[in-house]
C-alpha cells in the first residue's frame, strides 16, 4: 500500500458519560500496538497516518473504566467517545451495594460477607445477623428465628431479597423470613437515612440480601457445600453453577436441601423440633454498560416442627409448665415432624430492566410477583382431620416499581422512585377452625425522592422524603359476643354487612396516608475517623395481624386479639455513629434514641380455655414509647496473627403512658472473641468466642389466672425473664488451593461448647423447655 493511501485521520473528543465534561489525559492505544495518543485539556485527540481498514482503540483514564471501540475507516473520521467517570455508580448498577456504603452516604450500614454466612449454612438468616452488634432475635425454638434490630422486629424490619421486598406474613413472631441463607453472597444491614429508599415503614432498619455480580467474560464456575450438625443429627447440601459470556449474557443456578431431626437441650430431647428445607434459585440476564435485563425465580419450601410441649391441655398444665420450667412432653429422637408444625412455601419471580442515559443517569423498572402459602397444623385434631391444617393462608403479591438515579454531577446525586403494589390474602375456610387472619386485599402506592451532596472531600450530607398510601379491604366474621365485648358495636356499626345471630360478617376498609423523612451528615476528617449524625421520621401502617387477629395462633401456642382502632405508628429517631480505625485498634459507638407515638405492642393479658386446650391470650394495644440504647464494637491487633474483637449492645424500652417497661426488649449482650490467623498455614483461623447475655431486669408485671386444680387465682410468671447466661463458641477454618481454579474450604464450629443450660428471654418457647445444648458444625466447600 502506498504512503499516499495511509494519510487518514481519526479525531475526536473523550467526554464524561454523565455530564459530557471533557476528560484530559485519557490514553488511546491503537490496535494493541505501542502507539498512543493523549487527550488535551479539552478532551481532544487526533490519530494521523492511518491506512484504510479496521482499527480497535483502547481508551483508558485513571478515574474511568477502560473501553474499546472498533472503527472501519475509508476516509477521515470524527467521533466522540464517552467514558464512565463514576466508577462507584457503575458498580451500583451492576449489583446494589457492591460499592462501600460508608463512602457514599451518611447512613449506618454493616456488611456480612460470604465467609460469615457459610458458617451458618445449617442455620438461619436470623442466626447470622446476630454477628452484628445491636441485632438479636426473637425465636420460636431453634428453627424459627426472626431478626430484632435495636429492639424492633416484624413489620418494622424490611427484608429485601434480590431487590424484592419479601411479602411472607412477617407479622407473625413465629414466621421466619422465607429465605435460603445458602443462596446469598452478602447481607447488608441498613439503619438510618439510607433505609428510606426501601420503605417509609422501615422503623427498625432494612436487611438487604444480595448476590455477587457476574463478570462479562467467557467462563463457567461453581461450588458445592456440605454442612453437618451434631445437634439434630442432620445437615444441608448446597450446589451452584454459573455460566457467563463475554457479551454480557449469563446464567446462574443454585439449589440446597436441609434435613435436621429433633434438637436437644443439655438434659433432654426437644421433641418435634426438626425441620426440612428446600431452596431453588435461577437467574438469567444480559448486562452491558448502557443497558441490561435480568429475570429471576426462586422457590423456598420448609416444614418446621413446633415443640410438642408448647401445646397444653388445660389451665393447670399451663401453669405448671410455665412456673415449674419443665417440659410436659419428652419423647425419643426422631426425624419425623408431627403436629404441631408449620408448612411454608414461597415463590418469587422478578423481571428487571435498566438503561443508562448519557448526560442524565440510570433508569430502572422492575416487576415482581410472590406467592406465600402457610399451613399450621394443630396437635388436637381427630384422626380424620390430621391432614387438614388449622390455618391455611395464601398471600399473593404483585409489585411494579421504577427508579431514576441522576448522577450527572460528581458532587450531587438524586434518586426518585415510584411503587405500586397489590396484595391478596385468602384464608381457606375449609380448615373448620375460626380463621386467625381474614380474607383481605391491600393496595399500596409509594413515591420517594432523595439527594446526596458531597459538600467537600470530608463532608457528605443526604436527605429524603417519602409518601406511602395503603388501603386494606377485609371481609371478616366476628362472634357477636366478641364484637360487643370489644365495643365495636359502638365504634364501628357501619362495618357490619350481615347479622347471622351468633356471628357478624363485617367489611372493614381502612386507608392510611404516611409521610416519612430523613436527613444525615457524615464527616471524615481523616482516614481514621468517621462521624455521622442521622435524623429520621417514619410512619408505619398497622399490619393485618394487629388489626384483625382473632383466635388461636397454633404454632405460637397462644390466642391473639387484634384491635380495629389501631392507627399508624410514628417514629422520630436520632442516631449518631463515631468510628475510629487504625492499624492497631478500632472502636465504633452508635447511640440512638427512638420516640414512637402509637407504638403497637403485643402482650399477655389472660388465659383462655378452648376445645383445643388452655392458651395464654395476647392482645394488641397502642401506647407512646421511647426506645434508647447504644451499640458498640471494637478490635485490637495484638500482633500480626492475633486479634481480639468486642461487641456490646444495650436497649431500653419504656411505655410512657403506663410508665412501665415494654415487653420483649432484648437484654444487654457482651460478646468477646480472640482470633488467631496464620496465612502460611493454608489461611488457618481459630476463634474462641465468649457470649454473655444479661438478665432482662425491666419487664411488665406477671398476670393472675384462675387455677381449677387449686381453686384460686395464682400468679402466672409469663413475663418474668430467665436468668443471665454465658456461652462459649469455637470457630476454626482452613483453605486448600487445589490448582486449576479449584479450592477446598473446611470449617469446624462448636456452639455452646460447655453444654450450658439456659433459656433466652426472646424465645417464645422458653416457657416450656430449655434452649439448645452443644452443637458441632462441620462445613466443607468445594469451589471449581
């Protein structure tokens, strides 16, 4: 080819994708040769002396993601190339939260990584979250664990699974999140301003469950994990496989199965406490810089035994069990799960699309559907009724949401979102038992806006507003005696649709308009200090249980009564965080104060005898409450191989109207551990942990009940907390590199090493039996 023909030129500009500002100092490499040009102060470049043909330009910049552009030229060419200058924002598009949250807002966020989650492969999400200071759990035995964040739980704590808000009847204290912990790569806990994006009713916080982003490369990889436990004589098996292509398309599949028999307290078998669980997850998608889509389907199925001794035949048996602290039923170990038990299944489907708009930001739209089915089986059924549940609920939820993130400026980012949700609950009347929760539909509409400002390199501020509308439309039968006993005949005569004599058919329709707001500021004066202050106002509409409960909640072993007069909670919260980190030591302090008007609580009021036995009656009511506390954590690096870690949490709850403590406030907890690491020994790690839980000394008074056997009123110690307890745990792990991208990780954990007898204040079955004794857990993970 003659020299005359090689006189073509490619010229153009390199601009920031968001705000179209010029990028000086960008390098352009031609056809992977040692030939470079660099942009000037205005982002201009020029490549001369090119022959006709195909050229690949590699465009890079110190603060941008490298991109490749291919051109076929037969004449001079002028072009504009856009680079992603906000790397952090790009990662947030790929998967929520992969960027360090503490660097992007003033909210308080804590992350549990995959290695911590794997330690609880045969446990639950609630168990794993207790690794975080300020998080405890409210349990129904060992298998049903709900997270409690700074004294709040249930509908006040949102669980976001793969950017979908879980709708799994979270109102029940005995309803654990329907999530397979083994399917997750990371769990984030968000407290403060950042929680507003996910819902205005996140008074306690938001738990965000995430999976790793799949890179755009030709590859296939996966892992298989086996977990075995001594207490329950079972375990779990998990396997996952990933396939990706360089064009951005990917496939992911994961499955897990768990089988555990009866748990054991230090001195006896906890009869009928086994569980079986199946989890399936599939995802496909295609991601590029400018746009992408994904579809996801997950299935969760669990059969959970409820302690047999928790279902009592008469009032005196209940009095003896609670006051004498000895289980009424102890049977030999078995894998069988009999009545009482729960059977729960949860389907979740999601489709999502995002598009990046040059000079503006990112737009996302998502649709998801969930179907939650819950059966609860009673122990007092006839032989012909044994396969018929006492509670049969089907909850179907459709959600459509859209979000727009404006990231044109590096100093200011804006987020806006709209949400629409429709929910239908069907309570099958074929159970032959009075329905605890009625048929209802719920319509929800929401809108939010938030902003974040980088005021300087050391100072960041954010603020947000949210509006949520909720309408609940129910059809419910009330016994006429109950309707009049609670004064509804005077307060809600218009709700009666049909008078059937001993029963009334009612149609409650309630609307709730809730406004929430949050603001925060973060100051990082240097690399060691991090200081934040957050103010938030949140409103939460009552859930169906708080409004309509009217009957026996079988797996909770109690009668629950809602109240139609309950209105929205209003929480005003202030929280601060002071964090110091250095090479040798670190400390984090998080004091908070939460004043909640119309706080909804559930408390024991009496004992009622039914044809299915004697059960305590727990009633919902509202009051003004104040919750105050502090979470603290720290570490010391005593030497390169030896570290100690420390956590302390304390929360106090006060009923301001009755001037008494609030029931079910977590007791103070002090956890310390010593960790030995030896990297050259195949990443060997050994950790000894001390977990001391104080006695809860602030609690409401116990109640008086009539004992037919004694012929008089006796004190039922239903509110009296158990004693303090001190547990020791041991964790060890080692990794083996097998070559060819294969690895083997082995860990051995011992929980309650000394087989200590204890009862936890927040375990709903503490009235009937001790908690779980020693448990040895072996985890083996093969990565390929």
